[in-house]
C-alpha cells in the first residue's frame, strides 16, 4: 500500500510538472492562409513575398504578409504595418509594407486580432489593449528573425491603427521609430464623436446604456448583432457626409474592396468597440522619447486627430492645416489630400520619399 501511495504521489508531481511546462509554452494556432495573390494592389517584382504567422501574448495567432527586398544579404531594418480600422492586410497596410520593402526595409503587414485571416473569436471585435498588443507581438516576431537587426525596428499605423501605433510606441522601447498615416484616435472618436461634438457624460451615458442593453440581448440570443457596415454606393445621397462617400469609394468599389475586410462588408459587432469608451489610447503620448512622424491630409475630416496627438507629444499647438516639427516629433500635412487619399496614393499624394527618409534616418 505504501508503494502504491508513493507511486501515485510521483505521478501527480510529474503531471503537475508537465502541466506547468505546458502552461508556460507559447502555442500558436494553425491558420489556413490564402496563398494566391489577392491584394487590391499589383504585386511588385522588386521584393519577395510570403505568408507568415506570429502570436500575441493572449495566445491569438496573427496572419501577415512578409515583404523582403530582393538580394537582401544582411540584417535589415524592419517595419510592421497595420490598419486602417476595419481593413485587412490585402488593402492599405500591404501597399505600405510592399512599397517600404521596395525601398530597402524588411516589412510585414498584419491582420489585427479578430479580423481578416488572423485568429481570435468572436470575429469583428476591437480592443485598445489587444490591438496595441498586436503591434508589440509583431515586434516580438521581427526581433528574433535572423535577417532583422533587432535594434532597428519601426512601425506604421494607418487610420485607427495610427492611435494603436502611438500607444505601442509609448509602452515599448524596442520600437525605434513610429509613423502614423491619416491617424484616428479611436478612443477619442468613439467616446466623443467626431470633432468632440458629444464630449459629455450625458452623451457617453447614452452609449453606455445602449451597449449594455445590447450585451444582455446578445447573451440572451447567443448571437452577436452587427453594427452594420458602410452604405452601398447606390444608397449615397446629397445629404451623405463627404467622408462617408470617400470611405465608400474605397471600401465598396473595385478600388479597395476586399471580401475579408470589416469596413467593406458587415462592419464591427454592435458591442465590438465598447472598451474604447473608457480606455484612452494616447494618455502617455507625451512620454514617447523615440521619433514619431504624423502624416495627414490637409482636407481630411480626421486631421484634428493628428494635430491633437502632436500637441500631446510636444506641448505645441500646430497652426491649423500646417506642418510642424518639435524635436523628434513631426506633423506632416499633405496639401489638398483627404483622408482616403492616403490609403492608396489617390492622386499621387502619399509622401513616400519623406516616409522613407524618416525611417532611414531613425533606423540606421
């Protein structure tokens, strides 16, 4: 009997050790990735392209496109790209990643958690924490590649992922340079509405009650209600705000439509962006010591987000619609450009040379 007790005790200890080892191991989910070229932009013959995966600290496996300059022979500077809010890597982030690879950087464009080909359930949810973590996980991945110099890693965030990129730069010193393109601060937009028109407890309480009621209903029905995507182009009227027409022109036409994008299809879940109501993204933007380049269009409805971020980072109030620079923080205003012009170089306005120079100077 004594031997049986000792044997059982040893088995229990071994099982505990085995479980402890399993708990500490990072296990990535196997994703089924599309192998054919299904981007909304043409493939470049100047770079090598492949699909890769990496995982974040929540155990969500992310899908990405890897772009490597042809004939690259030494550890390179690397850039991780994501956004816009509701897009997938086959759209804007992929274009930016491929173009920066053509200019000598190893790059990845990734789908954020819960979207595109990346993992995470339920689908079409967003989180200021988890989506910031997605950028940090991309840096994890790049840091251990043999063809990347871990001391020369930067990030690019487009639209809503611009705010996530700024948040990532504030928390992770491994990020040596950050660029945002036509940035949204999603916390500010969702909690205050556009141009801070609903910046009051009373207006936020209306949202809080509506989302709380929807959560109850979703749980009761065991389904997630969709918030609803953009209108179809045929549904646009003279009363439709111009920036909505601009979004539709990108997401809902051959110019930028993709079957996996949130913005071009069902939209986010009705409760999908709840946490942005009380989790501000840019509260420590003033503590970022590394270089930041904020690129925005002069005519963009969203320009005030980049101007506000620049003020937070520098304490300086930029002249409306004008470029400005304080120390290693720069606000670059692109003349005449609207928000979506910077998605895909509409009218040839993306300042590629300046973006390349920014990363070239700060990832050398």
